[in-house]
């Protein structure tokens, strides 16, 4: 993940025996910093716009499952990590901090199927459901007034977002297009700041109909064998 100012990159690596989050300057100058020193495998999924927080998830070595991981970057080169549980979720992924830093969108299986939710950030107070019939892979528009996610039938959905009395308001939802994305546990699409373009890791669809092959006298070939 690029830092908001484009000067640093956060990435996950298992070079130490278990996966941890590292941070390094894009220029290559200086050493890599371990952002998440812990025994559980850690993965970063989002960087706050002000550069203060890196969020993701890590394996809970004591209770099993996954838990949110929020890393607060204080002054100096070495970040200070702290854990932040949200709603006691055990199965979730694809967290994204909103551009205004107030909310975090994520996919969770706390119901019978995966849905997209929003919680306050970084407190984790309150939960608002965004998708209505399954959804994952949330992405924000740069002004935080629109949230995208992929529905169960592989359709990219758009949801209007606003705020009232300090709480998010989930507005009108509409389908945009089928993504034909490649199934992956990692990010498979991204959106431009103004949401006019999408970059999708998608399957290569055939340009024409599949050819039909006809085999004649196949019973004679069987007799020869």
C-alpha cells in the first residue's frame, strides 16, 4: 500500500517465519520498519489519508480467527501498534478507512453471508450495514460521498454516502456493471479518485463463440482399441 503522500510503502512479508507488516521509504533510503511486531500473521489493507493510521487484520493466536489491527504512527520512525476490536467480529476482511478518516468500511460474515458494513474509526463504535444482498471489497470515492462494493453476483455496486448528526447515512444504491473479476483473497480492483475509472483484475473473456468439434466414426475408433 502506498502512503497518502506517496513517499512510503507498507507491505506484508513472511521473511521472519510469520507474516508481518513492514514499512519502507519509496526512495530506498533507510531501513525497513516492522510495523506489527507480533506472533500472529498480520496484513495491512488500508492507510488513513492523514498518514497517521495503518489498519488491517491479524490472526488471533489465543482465541483463533481474525481481529482488526489498527496501527497508530506516532512521531519518529518506529510506529506504535495497538489492537482495536470492532464488534467482536471473528470473520472479516477488506477494511478501508474513509478519506475523511471518520469511518472504516469492511466485509464481515457476522450474519449468514458476507456483507459490507461501516463502523466509526478508530473507536469502532456503532455498525451500519451498507449491502443488502451480500457484498465485499469496499472502496471509497476520494470525497467519501460514495462507497463501492461487489455483490454476490459479481456486480459492482455504488452507494451514496452522507453524514447526519455525526453518524453515516447510507443512501441510494445502484448497480454499475459486472466485473468478471478474478477470485482472490487480495484486492482485485481499485477506483480512481473521482470514481470515473476502475482498474479490475478480471478474467479474459472469449472474443467469439467457442468452436464446436464433431468426431465421426468414433465407435470404429473404440473397436480398434
